[in-house]
């Protein structure tokens, strides 16, 4: 797979994440993540900015985007795992979503190693 295609895929993933969390906030307001602990509500809300920053930095071929993107997806996978399995929140489909985010986290870490030399 070409570097450009991997970079575009990462940008799309983070742009989608931005849109999902922004939609949650627009739909549910400040109670969008009611039922979750405050730190988790704050993290999910912060993903609007964090995901957008990752998308922009990766689009600009910045190494900071690779580091931030990997950290954000790993943290998101852990947070979703806690919400789904620790708090037993969400429908069964939430487990699928958590698995997808976990796979994306692993893919981002691996892609970051591969993309590092072509980024500045």
C-alpha cells in the first residue's frame, strides 16, 4: 500500500471520529455522555478537538500527528473498553465498535512506524 493512501485513510478515520463526537454533542448537548464518569465524558468531548488535530497534522505530514494519533486511538480504545466492559454501558453493537477502535489503534501504531520517515 502506498504512503499516500495510508495517510488519506488515517485522515478519514480521524475526520470521522471528529464528526461522530461532534454529532453526539450536538444531539445530546452537555448530557451527551450522561451516565459516564466525568473524566470519561470530558475525554469523549475532547475527542472533537483531538481527532480534528490528528487529521490536520497527518494531512500535513507532521510526525506529531503520528504520535498524537497513536496516543488518541489507544486511549480511545481503552476508554471504550472501560465503558463497554467495566461500566457495562451501551448495546451489544458498542462491543463491535470498541473492537473496531482497538483494531484502528493497532493499525495506527504500525502505520506510524512505516510513515515516520516520510513525515517531518
